C-alpha cells in the first residue's frame, strides 16, 4: 500500500514554499501527500500537490484569556488531526513551523507516529522549540541552529531549505555580470509584506547613484501599494527604467535576469539567493522574532555573497554607497555570485525527503 506523508505548515510563504517543495519530492517518490494548515496557509496552497487538505484549528494568544482561547483551539486541532490520521493511515508527519503545524505534530507524537521537524531559520522558532525534544528527527536549513536545546542541536540534520523547482533550476545557469556599458538589472524584493523602509529608501538610494550607473539601471521592485506611485515618480525623475508592483508571481524569471538583489533576509530568500547564485544587499527585518533574519544572512555574509545593513543604520546615503560599491565593480559581483553558490544546498528537497523516508521506515 502506498505510504502517506502529512505535511503540516503555518500560514506564511516562508513555511509553505519549502513544504510544497518537499511535497513534490515525496509525490515524485510515490508517496501520497496530505497538507495540514489553517485558513492563512490556503492562500499559498493553490498549487500544493496534496490529495487532501486538513484545516486544523490552531491559534496563538497573549494575556490570560488569549492563552486560554489558544489552548482550546489547539486542543480541538489535535483531536481533529488524530481522527484524520487514523482515517488516512498517516505514516509520517513533517512540521515546518508556525502555530498551525502544532496540532498535527502533537497529535502524531501522542499517537506514536514518526515525526520530523524542519526549521527554516537559523533560530529554532517557538513552536518548533517546544516540540523539537519530542519528535523523532530535526532538520535545519543552516549549519547553526540558535535557541535549540543542546540535545536537539546535537541531533539536527543540516539539509538546507527546499526551494521551488523553477528556482532550483537557476543553480545550473552561469551568472553573467553586467557587460561594460550594458544594462544592470536590480531586483528589489520584500516590499509586499509591510516593508515600508525598503519601499521608500531603495528608490531614493538608486536615484542618488552617479548618472553613469543610473542610465544603465533596469529595476524591478516589489512595493507596498501605498508607496507604488511615489516610487514610480522617483524612478521617472531620475531617468531610471523601473517596474514597480505589489507582488511578482514569476519570481524565478526575475531572479534569473537579476545582477543584484536588494531585500530582506527571510530563510526562503536566503536559500533562493544562494541557489540562484545572486549577489545581494540585505536589510534584516528588525522586529523578526529572536533577530532570526540577521542570523539567516550570516552564512551569505561570511562567504562574501551579501552585504548587510541593519535597519537602524539604513539611510539613503548608506544604501546608495553600498549600491555604488557593488554595481560599479563587475568583478566583485561575479565574486559575490560564486560565494553565494558555494553555500547553496540545491538538493535540499531530496535531502529532507531522504530523512523523512528514513524516519518513517
């Protein structure tokens, strides 16, 4: 009988995209796949290769009343998951973090089913931190796993962060730095999820570059809807060819054309930059839990693939200086690309699938 893998992921792209990559790899190996998430996860799951989707009750809360309500919701979710796992005959449950993954993992642990946790960030997230000591296997994206108990760190498997197939394909193409006097393609990401500082600062910094660089720029920028027109106007007045939109669906194509990426340092972004062998200037999200975005960027920075500017240090002049230093030096861009490639784990989905199969055996 075909084995069944339940993939449990919280309701953000950072959790859902690597979960989808694993699901596709497991399906290619002949496994049946079921997705367990909440209503937020559904918006990222339109192409998720699952024969069934379990909508589990889950919540997080603060204050006495909020914590009680969250506890009740999680208990309901655990009961729903146990019933579904018994009905489906789940052989292994893989959690990708976020509180919606908690009920599925708790249900699997208490019923004695094999369990795997995958942590995308360089810091073990709160849900995973609670559950990691109780699951059968822990997989990590980065060589370092901060905030993990010593016993968990000692048995964590570094598999990398699975990326979508179209982005994985970029690993096989050579990076070509801008030709002399040729176009320079800059991709600005991370502006769609509340990153006002990126939406507002980056156009001004690019507009402040010397005219010799500015006239060669071809910019594609994600921006908050309320800053779209202001960004477009800045680019227009600076004579910079730019496409500004709230969201890009064809991200692999855009990464494939980019010479430099400016953005946040979420786990998926860092994994994609490494696999796509792209130089980057990263501005870690200051309010990220446990400062995980700064730590995510560390592998790229240490290798020489990325330059980091902390939010507190970010000004138009500081970003413009960083951009000019990189964009005026094609040899440096090529070296940064090679450094990014050196820390990539392009077969992360296969490595994680190997661990899942071994855990389920």
